[in-house]
């Protein structure tokens, strides 16, 4: 990962597109309630296309994250206000959804945990605070700056700190003209345009960031082998409730009976991915576990690697 040019958080004079007045909504305060909602909904309907337009850049960010996490490094989300809260939400949800180990994807929000529930004034204007919050970043890490304006000083300070130590950097903004777009390894510019209410970036810009982060982190987890097909399989059966859920996953993935899947899960010490390889290939538990380790936990790669001389009928 090649370090990008140094980022300097100087003051800027241009306005972000999200701060401009939206010519389509200038009469919104004259409408009845239903038409207000229709107008908001019409604007929201443009967000998915804005995300679709940056998928090549988002894919590059995913590849950086996969490389970092596979090498034992971390991914950092950095943001202020709505952007920071969305980053914290995405990072938190990876633990229960994909059994991601704590500390692998870390969220930093201007103002700290208190800012999750209540606005903390002026902290987003402090680039030194962004630097301080990223003091532990290391070469090989990936730092993702979340800033609707593309110029939030707290975020720019954090990205500058990351660049200086050789970490890879990504900027996700709603400003295609951000002056920092060429100072990061990957620039993901979500062109959502003026908001329904000028400057209210919790709306289209926030929705676009949520969609982008959902897609980003889910794709990272898929690439890391935390799924098989569209099923969550990177979970250990640590209690009866979870064991029952994972047996259902094995039944769905293999088409085999519940009793066969239950036995395979027990034989595999509750390791659902090991049980899955056993069931789909007929390979012994140890060979399946070893194949998974060699395949970085990716079930399909492990299946290709093991001895398939006795595959389960139909698979």
C-alpha cells in the first residue's frame, strides 16, 4: 500500500454541494404533510444511483481492507456528527453479525462516546483531535475518513496522521470536488447533491454513507470467508440456541437432514465451517479444519483443496 501525499488540514473557502439550496424543494414548507414526505422520498430515491456510481472506488477500498485485516492490521472509521455515528454503528454491528474479533474495525468519533447520543460542539473543527485519536494507527492499517463535506478538520487531521505513518487512506464524502480527493489512496465521492433542507447531511448524504458502509463492510466479511453463499457461517456453537441456529444454516447450505447436520457439528466441536466442509466433501474433520486454515477460512477454497473422492451425493 503506497502512502498518499501528505494531507494538510488548511481552511477552505468552497461550499460543499450538500450546503447548497435544492431548487426542487424550495416550496417544501408550503406543502401538506403527505406531499412533504413524497418530496423527501423522491430525493431519497436518487441515493442508490449515487452509490452505484462509486462502486469501482468502493471495491478498491474493500481490497485494501481485506489486505489489512488478513495481515493482522486494523481498519479505522473516523468521522464527526452523523458520519461518525454511522461509522460507529457499522463497526459495532460486525461483531454480532460476523463474529469479528473486537478491535479489528475501530470507530473514532469527534467528541468521543458522548457524541454518539448528543452533539458535541466545535470538536469537528479540531484537526489536532483527529490526529490524537489516530495516535495508535500503524503502517498496514486502513483509515477511512467519513465526511459529508469532504473537508471536516477532525477527519482531515486523522487522515494526515495516517498518511504520515504509511497507513492506507480512504475518504468517503458527498463532495466530488473535495480538495483532499487526490490526497488519499481511494476517494469515494457520493454525488448526492443538495439536501432537501440545505446542509442537513443526516438525510441524503447520511443515507448514502450508510449504504456505502453496509456494502463495504459486508463485502469485506464475504471476502474474508465469514460467509458461505449468502449464509453467516463464521460463528461457534457456544450455547443451545446458537447451536440450533447453526444446524439450520447447515441444513440450508447442504440440503441434508437435521440429524446428519447435528452430528457433523458435534464431531466438528461446534465449528460450523468445519462441519460444512465435512458435509459437502466427505472429508474427515481434521482434513477439513486444516484445509480451512490453509484457505484463510474461505469455505469454497477449502472445499476445492480437500480430497473430494467421496463427495456427499448431490454436492
